[in-house]
DNA sequence: CGCAGTGATGGCAGTAGCTGACATCACTCC
DNA sequence: GGAGTGATGTCAGCTACTGCCATCACTGCG
C-alpha cells in the first residue's frame, strides 16, 4: 500500500459532485470538498485548475471522440454531413448517461460562472471540429461555419433530449433531426412569418432602452 | 457642482481600459483602476458586477439594436434572412469603431476569463435574437437554430473584418458573404473533400489519447 | 430657514479562490 | 544504503468581491 489512499483525483471529483448537488456550487467551498476527500485545499488545486473545472473534466475525451469520428467518416462527404456523422457518434456515446447529463446540466444552469465555462468548452469543441474538417480539405471559413452551426444543433438537440418530459427518442435520433432542421432553416425553407402569435406588447429580456 | 466629480462610471471605465491596455487585464488590480479614477475599490463594484464586466458594458445596446432590427425587418421573410438583415445592421453600426474593436479583441484574446465572458454575451445575443424570431412566428427550434448559426456567421465575419491585414470590405459586406457561405455549407454545397492538404501526421489540439 | 430623506461614496472587516515556497516522506533505482 | 522523485501537507499572502455602517451634499417640504 502506498503512503496515501489511491485515486486522490477521483475522490476529489466525487466529493465535489456530491457537495455541488447537496448545497449548490456557490455554497460549496473548496476546503469542504478537500475535507470530504480526506485531502487539503492545496491538493485540490493541484488536480483541478479551479473550482469549476471539476465538472468539465470529461470534455477532453468527448473532444477526442468527436475528432476521431470526423477522421473516420467516409471521404466523399459534404462538410456538414461529416459534422453530422461525428455528432451522431458523440450523441450515441452519451446516450447511456442521460441521468447524469441531466443532473449535471441542472447544476450548470443554476450558475452563470458554470455556464461561461460550459460555453468555452463547447467553443473548444467547435475549434477542434473545424480543424478536423480542414484536414479533410474543407476551406477555412466553411470549416468554421460548418463546425459552429453543427455545435449549435448539438446544443439544441441536447436541450430537447434532456428537457422534454415524455421524450422517447434517442439522443442520436434527436441530433439527426436537429441537423435536418438546421439545413432547412439555413436554406430558407422555414415557415416564413405567417401568423405571428398575437404579437404581445413584449416585455422581454431586451435591455432597457436609453434614448 | 456636486459633491463628487461627475461621471464616476465613465471615469472607471476609462481608467480600466487604459490599465488593461498598459499592463494587461490580469496584472491590473481593481484598486489601481479605482485610484486612477479618483475613487475607491468599493465604488468600482457598485458600478460593475466584476472586473471583467467593464469590457462588456456595450453589449446591451448592441442587443437592443439587433432585436430592433429584427422587429423592423419586412414581414414575409425567411427566418435566416431576417437574421441576416439584423446582423448587417449591427455590422454597419460597428463599422466606424473598427480600431476600438480590434484593440478590445486583442485584450480579450489574451485572457481565457474574458473569452468566457465574451461567449456568454454572444449566447445572450443569440437568445434575444431567437426570441425576436419567435415573435415573428418562427418555430421554437427553428428560431434557436437560425439565431445560433447566425451568431456563428457573425463571429466568423468579425474575425475576418478585424484580422485580415489588407481587408478593404466593410463589415457589412463581409457579414453578408459569411451568411451566404453559411447557407452554402449547410446545404451541402461545399467542396466535398477532394484533395486533403498533404494529410500531415497531425499533432493538433486534440487532447491526449488515453489508451 | 431648518429639517428629514435620499443617493452616491468612503471605510472597514471579512470570506474565499488561488498561488508560491518549502517541508515531508514513501517509494524507486542504482 | 543513499540519492532522487513525486504526491502531499503547511503556511503565508494576494486579490476579487461582499456586507454593513458612516458621511455628506443635495432636494423637497413645512
């Protein structure tokens, strides 16, 4: 046996998740996490860059999976379809962890700080995706646009998959349909503004006017 | 004359911008900013939620402009084209501040914290855009997708407008072309992977494999 | 004229995220 | 058995950010 209990990082991750769930992210201090894991605060910061990062350590493998899927996609394929294939693969890999994904998303949704981190992880996913496309010969701008709008579809699909109560379709199916709808929307094939729903006076999230 | 110098917020903003430029964002302390503005740290936090927010106070008016442009767009118009019209209007409004935009973007690019904030502001822009579309009668998902992919085009266009050295086109023109390219990409009209550029062994930004 | 209320600011103490520097000590390798 | 090595502990310190109360010009009102 070693000098210390093994798997310090894992214990920290587990403790953090538990506490984030029990008391919320903001209310949980790093010292508490470390104590529950039988370690010190200093050690926590040796394993995770900051308090938020615990929730995002899985992003790296997701990115790897995504890029690999693009690389493995059959060659004569339009950029957007290569993106589609890759996103479907990722969706399938996430399928069995729906409960965890839902729980995790609830925590993120309750914290602006975590939302920021989530967005930058998705952006990083998008960059990697774009880079993978470029290596297939897709042009600079086209690669960026295909990747970023693909990520948009991914997000939209994710929310559906997790949000809708009676949702029976798999994430993969939903993902497929989101991409289809993306294509429809960007090609102008959208119910073009026929019967606006009662056009309320609108007290929306628009910022206050200054003039 | 009042008890205090007028326009405290403006002075804080100016001092912060200067210091971020002189010493970098991270190296600048809030105390320094407040001192240069002839105020105290406590007052800084009464005007700005945090140190980052100083750089993003303009986002609100941008959002207002965007939403207004969607509202003012002619009625029988596909969702993606309403987005296009609105984004062009915003691009035009930014045209005269290119130097400032460039300078500001350089600071943001040098700081992950600021990039996170930038992303959440863009996401908020996207939500507002989607909401405006829904009020025109565009469906839930379609609105989200049109808005988010529109924002993607906005970002891509922005980087071009600011990045390319010999760029003579206006932001509006670039924006228009980005949207056009978005449509091309999502409709599958993309040079579909013909001659991959020398397929290097790739030591990219892909995370390390574990197996 | 005086007086109570208001609003922007200062002062101060405190919390918590995060870092650098150094010590400790099991384990490994020679 | 002695010199690394690597993961952890300890401690001091900085700084972002907050709560609470004091201050004091200005305003409106009797």
